[in-house]
C-alpha cells in the first residue's frame, strides 16, 4: 500500500471535512471522535461533494438530499443513497495525514 500526504493534522478542525485531491481523486479528510478518516468526496447518489456536508456520530451527511455515510465503512445509513462510497486507509506521521488510494493487487 502506498501512502501520500493529504494534509497536515493541524489543518483539520474537529467534525469539519477538508476536501483534498490525490492523484485525481477527490477525498474528504475528517477528524472526528479522536480519529482521522478519508472517504471519497463524491456522494454515490447525487454526484455532489460530501465535504460540503456536516459530520456527526462518525457519519458525513450529503448536503443535497441528506444521505449520510459511515466514515469507517462508506456505507449509507439512509435513503436516498443505496451504494457505499470508497473509504481509504489513513496513517498519521507527525503532523502529516497520509492516505492510500491505491488498491492492493
């Protein structure tokens, strides 16, 4: 697994998504409940940015139609979304938040 720097840990505010782009993939990086998560930034239902939504109870909510996605699994917790969004492994090294968007072969 190859990790790349997404942002600095000090750049993240609790429960406030930060949109970054890694190798052409839009990612929402979120610090909540003492952990840092990386989830694909595009809602599987409406093709809008999840980083513009709110974070609560380890879920990120799409601002357009209200679907919420679990930051740990990417699974939607309610309609209208029915498909999960990808989540990515995260490592913290010092102040760097590292994310792997590559798939293992």
